């Protein structure tokens, strides 16, 4: 705060573009050392200079595209379709006879990031349970280590949260999650890895639990 000027109102005079760039570069120089050492988990995933330069070029090329208008920017639709297809095949799309992209097969969409992905998934579980099971008071069961976006989703989409403790290894306690399931439960939540501890929940056991109750399992 004491090293840069604070702008609290729209300037009455235009600012020079070079001046704005210089200010941003100054701030970057102050911040960069805080993550360049590689310990900014969940924030910066690759600090290699060549990679950052490449990503910046990609951002610049696509900065004016809008996926809402694929007739003008078909590249956005192409990139999304390829990302979804590559990810789906990592998850076994080639091992099922269901047509790719069908309701029985593996499908997906590209979101703005992790939080939106969680929000979209929770809304989908809610809508699916209402349509197929008539659940109007939906509940989700999540370990205390689950990402904060699940709490946002619960608030946005009127979901009741059943938050359960972790086991001695800081992983989701499957028995506690099983005890929290009710007829209104629409989904269980597991993490691989979780946000606060970096441990992997017992996803296989959570999957069996979800299947036995006919409910969803969201792996963050």
C-alpha cells in the first residue's frame, strides 16, 4: 500500500498505457518471488519461464474469442471438444460401447476453473435427483477437508451439507460418510488430493458406497 498509488475512483484524465504497464510490472516483481520457489500449491502449477512465455502467447491469441459464439470463433469449440475427448479417454471412454458424448457415455465441458466445475457438478446432481427421484430437499455428504467451493454450491443451490470428520490418516472417514446418508442424499464428495492436507480420500470405497445407494460421487 505504501509503495504504489491507490486509485479509488475512475480517473478524470486518461492514464498513459506505458505507465499502466510499468505499474503492473512493478507489482509483478514484488509478487513473483513469493511463488517462484515452487511452494504456492494450488496457485501456480508450472513456473518454468519458457512455459509461462508460451501460455502468455496463447492467452494473447485467444483474448478476444468468446465460446458463447462458436459461429464466429469455431476454434473455441474445437479446443473444448478436444480437451473433453482427451480427458474422457483418460477416464475410460475407449472401454465402453456407449457412443462418446451420449448420456450413457462420458461427456463433459470446459469451465473457467475448479470452483465453477464444482458448482456445475453440484447443480447437476441436484437437478438429476429432483428429476429422477423427486428429491426436493437435497443433501450432500462431504468430509471436512473438502474444497470451499462445495460450501458455496450448497449456499447457491439450496443444498443441505452433512460435513463429516476425517480418519486418523486425514482422509475421508467412509463409515462416517455412510452414517450421514439419508433418503435425501444426492451425492458424496471425495478429494484426490484434498485442499488442506494433500492426502487422497479412499475413492474406491466411496465409489462402492455411492453405487450401493444409487447416488452421485464427485471427485475433486
